[in-house]
């Protein structure tokens, strides 16, 4: 019974995550539209440039996620 609740909670969390991502994507497209497409096209023209853009975006998102998690956890659970 306990594992069933864990799976339901996990699936619910994944569904909320995907729903939130869809909302963010739609909002960004509505707000930025053509500017977003132009920026993405120029940021991914070549292989090296696409790699660099992806690397910078990944580093920025990972560090912001870690900061958000650190700020929301009790201080005794974070070992950083």
C-alpha cells in the first residue's frame, strides 16, 4: 500500500512538472515570439556555438536550481 502511494505521488509530481513546463513554454512564446526564434537561431548556427549556448544555459539553470533548493531546505540537511 505504501509503495502505491509513493508511485501515485511520483506520477502526480511528474504530471505537475510537465504541466508547468508547458505553461512556461507557452508564456515565453507569447511574450517573446519572433525575438525568441531569432535568438535561438543565432545562438545555434554552428555545432560549436550550439554546444556553447547549451553549456551556458545548463550551467545557469543548474546553479539557479541548486540555489533555490538550498534556500528551501532546512540548514541541517544541506552539506554545501
